[in-house]
C-alpha cells in the first residue's frame, strides 16, 4: 500500500518538476530587455476596453454546446471507426443509430436557427 | 329475502345518482319525491328483513351477506359485508322509516329554496351512509359509514353557507368529529393488532384476546362515541349544528346520526364489558351529560337550541343505559327518542316556517290558535320527551332508570333530577310558544298552518311518539325480546325485572315528571315573574348556565388557538423570520462566494442550502455514531 | 485481436426506448409542423405504446445491461405509475401549451425525457445508474420549472431548484464514492453482500445517499426548495413533478435501502422514522396558514412524503407494498388537485390564491365537487384512495412495533384535515368575490377528461383497493 503511494509521490514530483524546470530554465536563459509594449496584457491583438465583466451573448453558449455535442460524437465514433472491420452487424447498426440520434439533434438545432449568428 | 339485503343500500344510491345527474332538468318537487321514494323503498326492504329474520328461530337470527372483497392483507379482511341481526334491523327501520317521513316533510319545507337538488342528494347520501354504518359487519365498513354520515352532516349543517355562522358550524362539527374519529381509527388498529380480526362476530367470539388492553381500546372507542353522539367533552358541535335546515336537524342531529354512538357501544358490547372501568365511565359521562345539557336546555330561548340541548341530554340517558349494561333499554330509548325528537324538530320547523325563520320563543305565544295541528303534535312529542305516561318516553326512560338504580343509586338520583328538568323544559317549550297571549303581534298575524305535505308526517310521527313506548312495556317488552339474542351471550346483570319495587319507581318518576310540568306551567302561565326571580337567586350559576358553562371559550383558548399559533409560527416565523435572520448572519459567506452569483441569488437559496447542509451533518453524525 | 461485444439485450428497456424515440420525434416534428396541437397527442400515443410494452414484458427478476437495470415486477410497477402520471400530465398541460405555441415541442419532449429518467430510477439496480437516472429526470425538470418565461417567479424557481439540486446531487455522488470505497461495489446486491464489517466510511456513504434521496422526495429538512419551486413552476409542471419525481425518488430510495441495506435495518429504521415524523409535522403545520393554493399543496406534498416514508421506515413487506400503493394513490389525487387549480387559475398568473376559491361552487358545481373529492382523499377520508394509502403504511408501522409512529401519522392527518377542508369550505360556503369570477373553465374538454380520469381512479382505488394492493405486493415481493 505504502509502496503504491510512493509511486504516486514520485509521479507527483516529476509532474511538478517538468513545467517548473521549463519555466526556471527560461527565466535563467532569456535576455532581459523590457519595454512598455512588452508589459501589456497581450502582446498581440487588441487591447481590452472597459470592464471584463460583460454579458456574453447567449448564442456563444449555444455554439459551445453544439460544439461539445459533436466533439463528443467524434470521440465516440473514432474507436468505432478504428475497430470497424472487426465489428459484427450489431455494431454497425448501433453506430448508425447513434449517428441518427445525433442527426436528429442537428436537425433540431438547425431548424431552431441555432446555427446562424443573429 | 335476506339475500336481497343489499337492496336497502341500493335504493338511496339510485335516488342519489338520479337526482345528481338528472336533477338539473327535474322539477324541485319531483326531486323531493324521488328521494323520498328511494328511502321508502329502503324502508320496505327493512320491513322485509324484519319479517324474514322473525321467521327464523330466535338464536339463529343472524345473517351475513358478502357483497365483495374490499381490503385483504394477510389476516386482515375487511369486506363489503352486511350483518343482518335484530339490532341492525331495528336501527334500519328507524333510519328508513323516520327518514322517509322527514324526507316527505322536507319537500314542503324546502320549497322555494335555491338548492333543492343538492339538499336531497345530500339527504339520500346521508341515508346511504347511515345504513352502511348500521349494517356493516366489520369495523372498517362501519368506519366508512361513520365518516360518511359525518360528511353528510357537515355538508348539511353548512347547507346555507351564505350565513357565515352556518359555514362555521359545519366546520366545527367536522373538526370536533375528527377528534372522535381519531380515537376510532386507533381503536380499530389496536383491536386488529390484538385479535387479528375486524369483523364484529369474530371479535366477539375471540374477545378474550382483547382483555389485556380492553380499557385502553374501549376508551378510544368511547372518544369516538362522545364525538358522534355529542357527549361530554365533545358535545359542543351539536348546538351549533342547528344552523342547518330543520329537517336535517330532525333526521341527523336528533333521530339517527347522533345516536350512532349508542349503536356503536351496543354493537361492540362484548368489548366494552371487558372493562368495568370504561363501563363506569360510560355511565358517568352519560348521566353527567344528561344533567348538564338539561340545565342548558332550561336556559335557552331559541326553540331549536332547546331541542338540541335536550337531544344531548336524552342521548346522555341512552349512554347511561348502555353504560350500566342495559343495552336493549338504551336502544329502546333510542327508538322512542327518534320518534318524539324528530317530531319536535319538525314542529319547530313548522313554527319557523310560519314565522319566517324566527325561533326566539320570547317572541311567540298563543300559536295554538293559528297552528292547531302543529300544536297538538308538538304537545304529544313534548309529553313523550317529558316522560309523561303513557307516552313513549316514559317507558324507555323508566326502563333505563330502573336498570341504573340496580347499578348505582347516585346516578339514578341524578337521572331522576334530570327527568324533572326535562319535564320542566319540555313544558316550557310547549307553553311559551303555543299558549298564552301572542307576544309579537306582527309575527303572530302572519303565522299560518303549514301544508299537508308537512302535517301528515307530523301526525304519523305523533302516532309513533304516543305509542312506540308500548313496544317496551315492563315484563312483556317486545323490543327487549327481539333484541335479546344479540346480547344473549353477554353476562349482564341489571336487566332483570324486579317485581313490585319497579312499580313503585314508576310511580315515583311519574310524580317527578308531574312536578316538573307543574313547575313550568306555574312559571310561564301563572306567575310569569317567577323565572326572573329564580334566576336572580341563582347568582353566578345562572351566568354560567347562560353562557353554556363557558366550554366553547375554554376549548378555543386551550386547543384551537395554540394550534393555530404553532402553525403560524412554522409558516411565518420559522420559514420567513428565522430564515431572514440566518441569511443576514450568513451574508458574509455568500459575500465570500462571489459578487456575480450574488446578483442572481435572492439570499434565500443560501439558507435553503444551509438547511440542506445542516440536515446532512445531522444524518452523518447519526450514522457515524451508531454504525 | 477480436473485439467481443458485451451481450446487450435492450428488450427489457423497450418502454423507456419507446418514450425516448417519441420524444425525439416530437422535437424534430415540432420544427417542421405548423399545427402543434397534436404533438401532445403524439406523445400520449407514445406513452400508451410504452404502457402496452410494459404490460407485455415478462415478469421476473431479469437483470440486463451488465446488471445495471432490472426488469422485475417492481420496476414494471414503477413504469406503470410513471406512465400514468405522464399521460395525465400531458393532458393537464394541453391547454396551457396551446397558449405557448412556440415551445410545445420542447415542453413535451422534456416531459418525456424526465419520464424516462423516472422509469430508469425504478429499474436501476446500481448506484451509478440511479445517479444517472436522477440527473436525467432532474435536468429536464429544472428546465420545465422555468418554462413560464413570462413570469419572473418561474425563472427564480428554476434557478433555485437547479442550484439546490446540484448541491444535493453532489452529496449523493459523494455518498456513492464513499460506498464504493467501503465495499468495492456499485451494484446494490454487491454493496449489500459486502456491507458487514464496514466502518465509518460506509456509514458516511449511506448518510450522504440518504441526503440525496431526501432532497428528491422533499423530506424535512431538505424540503426548503419545494414551496418556492412548486409555486413558481407552471402548474402543469408542478403537478407532474410533485407526483412523478416523488414516485421515482421513492422507488430508488426503497430499492436501495431494502436491497443494499437490508441487514442494517436497526440502524436506518429509526433515522427514517425520525425523518418521517419531522417531515409530516413540518409540512402539515406550515400548510395550515398558506394563502396560495399551490404553496399549500407544496407543503401538503411534503407531509405526504412523510406519510409515505412511514412505509419505508417500517421496514416490512407491508410497508414496502404500502409505500408503492401510496405512490399510486397519491399520483391520482394530487394530479387531480393540481388539475383543478389549472382550471381555476387566471390566465398568465400561474397561481391560485385561497381567496380566489371563494364561492366557486356556485358557478362550477361539478368542479367544486371534484376538488372536494381530491381534498378528502388527500386528507385521508375513507373510502377514497388516499385513505388506503395511509391505512397500509400506518398498518405497516403498527406491524413493525412502531405504533407510536402510526399515532403521530394519524394525528398529522387530523391536522391536515383543517387545510384541505378549508378549500371546500371556501368553495362551497363563502360568498364569491366580485372580481374573481373571470374563470374560463368552459370549453376545455381535454383538461376535464384528465380530471375525470383522476377522479375515477381516486374513487375506484378506494372501492377496490385489493387489486392495486395485490400488484404492489407482487412488485415488492422480490425485494425481500
């Protein structure tokens, strides 16, 4: 038991040290020539204007949700596709049903205009 | 015939359904006749049952009819099953016979009311429920009838709900009865737990199983009895129940439903006899109620309220009778009382009808010229109530008092005193409104005799009030013999006839009654200043009696208000004020959690979650300690 | 390498699948259809087909999907109850939905999804499945609660329900984790077998699971959300969740305690009894003085959860079947009561005040009589369904030598008579207000039909309780 926790401890130390080592190494090795533009929040892109606590359009969430949905679909379909040759007919039908259910969702989202930016 | 006993329940049900569904399109009078016919057909069935039962040998007069299986769990078997024996048939005859006459009377009485249909639907429903109660062969079905008559009573007391007092009275009756029903439910469960049975005959057979806890069980049953039959301490609803239409008062609150308690004790006599303590308590409650209610009846000026207190008092007699083991005497008084008290109420209703709702006897007087038929029937009934021989009440009351004498002399003395008061107030109820001179000219001018549909039932009931006592003549009591098989298996003393002493007692009580009548006649006809003087000499007792011994006020203060306040406390103080307080106290927690979420929170959610958390901590603590 | 697919038989899950397909169809068709009225009818058809499927499934302790679910009589009984509830709820919502034309499809689909969750709760034999089912049912209900978007109270209720529900779910999940830690099992039988000799971890797990269940069925002190949510939600949703979520919650609750914890009744029996006493007393006392009928019924539903819990606390066979019977009886009478509220509430108000009931019997005598029956049944007046529910669970308590608990229950029913009766008193015996008469009760045959169904069952169960009790007994028998 204790041994297993030991492994865990070693793992934790290594996991912590990898990013820390990188940061420390960069800090040691980099040249230090600061000027104002470098100190801004973004080195590239627009500067933020006003309060960051603004209301986001609900559409963002809709997009995010639909993205997650199809993302997960892809995650599930990937192993299915990899093992496709070894699956029986049952597996095929299952897969099709899965896609069909998601397709229903897509139709629903589409018809509800969730895919268009308003 | 006995196999068709279910017809007795079917007819009121049919009447009820017909009027409920078709009533909208029917003429009011027709509705009344449909309802009455239904009850009359039931009466015919009851008569048929009576003769069918009579043709059997005396010890075989017991028949059970299974209609359908209702509830069956393990040993627990409550079916829809009827028990036809002499006791239930007597009750059935009273309920349907007197019920029919009152239905007919109500056709005239309710004429012109907006809701005749509803009235007769409720009335038929009452008859149905009452017959269920009476013919039930087990506690559960009896309980159904018990609640059913309670419901009918509630609906009919509050029938004229436009009057706030009527609505209030209905609610009061229902709630007070629930207290009694609570006792009933517990008693049934307890009986079942001990004996494993709910059918009366089975319980009676194995009654010894109940012996160890018989006192507690019978006390619970007694609670139910005091609720339904308006005895101390739960009598307070009955006087208010007079807010209902008068036929209702006559049928439900005088002749039938309120005597259900007496019936219950008679039906479960085997259990009651196991506990001498309860029996003594039953008798004591009976006699004390009889006495107190009589004092209150003497002080009332509202004709129906006089009768209401008189009903409480008379049921007290019946309870006294069954309490000393004189079951058939109690039932006998129930029967005679049903006749004369129904008649008194119907007479009062006729007066009320003629007087446009006026019931204050101080405004009446001399009515006998205007309403001779009502007067004579009312007088016969009052004589029966007073216990004047040879009217019905004399024999039944006397039989009870005789049994009481053998049991406990002090109760007998109190009973005899009550008999005096009964004679006094019944005389007063006749003399003040009907004799002497009219007190309110205007009302008097408008008074008139009521129509035939009302007077015919009055006369039929008057025959009963005059002669039903003959059913129970000492030594050759027909009703006693008829009921004997029901109580045959019980070991009782007290009902044995006692020779010459009994005749002396009859003479004595006749004298007492005559004295009561004489006093009342003197007080209200000869020396009318006497009542005032007498009351002044009583001092504070008069005040107590006038205010009905302040019992209503006491109950309000001790039971109703605290409960109300507690409920208010939970709803308002705890769920609002304590919550608000806690939320303020917890504000810093929510503050820490963050400003963004805070905007959405009403603050209450924090408390809800806290309560949830608290509960979780308690449960965790409990399980971790006890595991 | 060959992949061996686990042998999956979805046949016993057919009722749920039918509902799911119906829900998806409703969603898709909704986006195309011009006339949306018949979406409800489509859903009702699906419910009926699911019901027929349930009936035709063979009875037996069939475990399927890696023993995650069972198709035993118990599960089928719950299926039946939930399907009845769903069907009546659909009918209750019909008229309200027609005034919310764009959202009909979502409402119907969410209702069906929630019903799937409820049915799965009844079939679940694994704490993880219970959890998933609980979430399916809850998430749909959160959305449904906030469905009346025009009313702020509806949104508020949804948010409260969601926040607290999430909180309670966390407790539940933590309990699952602790139980797994203590016994190494997720399935109820496995947990039960490995329960002996477990320590504090298992105890904490059981306590936390109990928190989760208590929240769902609204036991005090986990009931705080109930009044606000019931009042805020659209009335048809309130009707659905007050009986559906309760039935499903109790279904899993009962199965968990009687399968996984059968051996430690001595520990949890008293705790549940105490919860029952607290719940029914709190619910009844708080209900006494409510001005909103919905809020009153919310507290009443808390009290009824307390009564039902008595059956579970009794821990015997009669208690189990009594509880199942109670859920069935309660479903009809409460759906009916809320149905009458829907009939009487003013358009768009989503609530009904006690004073609005004044004198309604005059204009709507049948409706008032119907309401009276439901109120009497809720109060436990024989011979109506509610009486027998109480009768069986209290009887079970007496049988389990907890007579005191039965007595507390009976005292509570006596108290409850006050506020149930008040409704009838107001309807029958008080003069109507002039300004509360604009109630459009006519011309709503669908709603009236739903009420009639509920009424027939409330009376029918009361007259012939034996049939239903027999089913409940069969259902409970297999749990031991």
